[in-house]
C-alpha cells in the first residue's frame, strides 16, 4: 500500500477520507468534478513564513517563481504576504499585477525577452532585469533609450557548478543555455556600466531545481561573492545579490534539508555584507501545498500489467511523462480490499500518458485518487492536447473552499479560432 506516514502539510486521513485542512477531498470532487487541482492556503503561507524566519534580520526579498504556479489566487496570497516575484514572460508580469503584486518587487529573468516584453516591464516599473546575454544587454539599452526609462539590470552569471539534479532542470553549468559565462562577466559588467540607458544594480545566478544538498548552492554563492568583490574593486558596486531558488521537496523518499538548514550556510557567507539578498523559490513554496484530484474511469487488468485509467492525463500533469517524475498516488477513501499493482494512466492517445507506475492500490472503478506534491509545475505546465479542457483549481482555507480557476469548456478552447471560409 502507499505509505501515508509522510503526507504533505495540511493533508490528513479523517472519518470522511482524505482531508486538506478541514475539507474532505471527496466533497471537492462532488462539487467541482475531476480532475481538479487543490491547494492549501495554510501550507502556502507556512512555506513563505519559513523563509522569512530563516532569513531573520538579513535584508532580503523573497521573489516567488511564478513559473512554478501562476494561478492568480495563489499569487495573491503571496502578494498579500509582501512577496516579490520572479517572472520569465510578459504574461507572467500581467498575472502578478492582476493578483495585486507590486511591480517594484518583480525581477524579470529568461533568455528570450522580446522588445515588447522589455517595454511592458519598463512601463510597469519592475525592480530589475536579470540579463542573460550580451545581445540582450544591447537590446535592452536600445529599448530603454526609446522608452525614456532607464533599465535597472543584473547579469545572470553562470557559476558552472553542478547542482546534482535532473539534467532537464540543471541550469548552472557552462553548457546550459542560461546566463553569461563566469569568465565573461567582468567585461560585460564594464560594458553595461558604459551604456547610457542601463543602471547596474545587482548580480544573479540560479544553478537548478529540486536541489537536495545545500553544498552546490553554497559553492555557487561563494563564487558569485568573489566576483562581486572584484567588481567593487573595479568601481562597479552592486546593491543586491540574487541567488535564485531551487530548494527541493519530498516527492517519494527524498530527504531535502529544511529551509533554515538550506539557507544557513548561505547566510553565513553573507554575514556582515551590505548587499540585499534576493531569493527565487518556487517548488519549495507551492509543491507540497497542492495535489491533483482525479477519478478512476476504468480498471483494466492485463497479462503483464494492470491499468487504472483515470480522468486526469499527461496534459494535466506533465512531469511524469516529461521527467519520469514520481508523485505519490493516494486513495481518497480507503477500501478494505486486497491491493493490486496498477499503472495509473490517462485517456490521452500517447503511450507516454502515465501519471504513476507500479502502485499498489485497493480501489474500484469510480474511486478518487489524490496525486500528491503537485502544487508546482502542475497546472502551470498543463496543455489542451487532445482538445482536453484544463482542470479546475481550488484553494482550501480552513473549512472554506475558494474556486481559484473554473474548469475550461470545449467551447473556450476554440473561442479564438475560425473555420476556413467555404469556397
């Protein structure tokens, strides 16, 4: 059977089955249908508060990574807590502002910023552009000049530190597309300082995601601080240092450090330094605050494998198909049945459409399953493949249920399309 000894925060087993805070997941399914993403406000708030406590009196800005979870309800919770935001597109900036986020707490990362996105961010008054190439530096200077608004910038410097994570989410090695080479950074900072429409403000780095050991992040920070001191000697003083995010969470049997333990060696390096510390957490804020609720449509026994065919699919939760990622699958209402081993698959017309493999479940057709640790890179990576409407999203607050995003309809999927006119 699935091990429920380590259920994520705010999730428990009660008389009415699996509960998130004070709400039965079965009640959510009855009211909103499935598949539905469900988030805990208490868990979101507690994760943010853990960063605040760990940082103590250190001048710092916690910029939530919007790419992890871009729902307006989730973003508005963090905005009300005073969070900043890490964005990688103009669409994410629009979401932050619609959710009540402050543009002055937004950092704009990403390797492919368009001119339109640069103009949008300048007009909004964002805190900083994290510039990722020499070409972007030149373009941003041109756009800022045309806009009449100086652009605050940091260079995202690639420290070439191995984060020891999945290669698809490793971003700090010299063969990754992100950032500028460590050896090129001094000359690029000199160039930035000479451009009339740029204002050099800081430095940024980000080595990867789902980090389970603070050592690589600490080594990257040490290299970045050394570069900051060399730049100061050359007359370029920086007011903030952005160390990105990447702290991992428990999906299966990982033992990630606590937020305090992860930050402790970084804060030791920063002791006595005047620069503001910026962080860009995503997964560690939202990952274990959410789950995907789905219903079993069919049980299909086979000679080599048994399949539990559910109404969620790879378009709803792409991580298993994309990374072979693990999400615990837990029955919402327990049954007194002998378990059988199932692959949990969806209705998408792809062999890669699976959500979990080789899980021992005591279930019948029609039962509900909760796919755990789905609050990050779940809904934000979803699609409409096979013309499937995307899931609803719900936030639980104690015993209250808030519909954060209504389920799409088939009509909404083609609302912007038109048939080709008849000849």
